[in-house]
């Protein structure tokens, strides 16, 4: 399953996410890392020093997605700026 506009592919299927009870807002390209993280958290009673490797890999994946979206938005803004630059808002008159 491929997500439009993203370089990462969906690894976890919809059925796996439903079975693992992943909340809908968290069903993104990093859900395949969230499922084992949540299982680890539950088995370790949510102790903050447990499941560090799983948490780190999940947070790194989320960070990469955010950075990718930021770069895409920057490109869109640059394209819009080029389009706006072509038509001046205030026309230049004779030698002013």
C-alpha cells in the first residue's frame, strides 16, 4: 500500500492496525513500529525506561515523516513565490 506524496510505504495493513487497536490518527507509515511499541509498553506496565529502542525507532520514523512534509511544503511555497514574482503587484511607471 503506497501513500500519495510520501516516499515511505505503508507496511502495516489495515487489519493489523485494527487488531492492535491503533487509534485512527496514528495509522500512518510508522504504524508498523507503533504496534510492537504498544505491546512492549503494555507488557512492561508503561515503565519509562523500558522499550527505549522501540520508542526511539518509532519517534525517528515520525520525525522523518514530519521533515518530509516540511520539505514538500517549502517546495510548494517556492513555486507559489515564483508564480507571484512573475506579475508585479504595483506596475512600474515612467522612471519612478
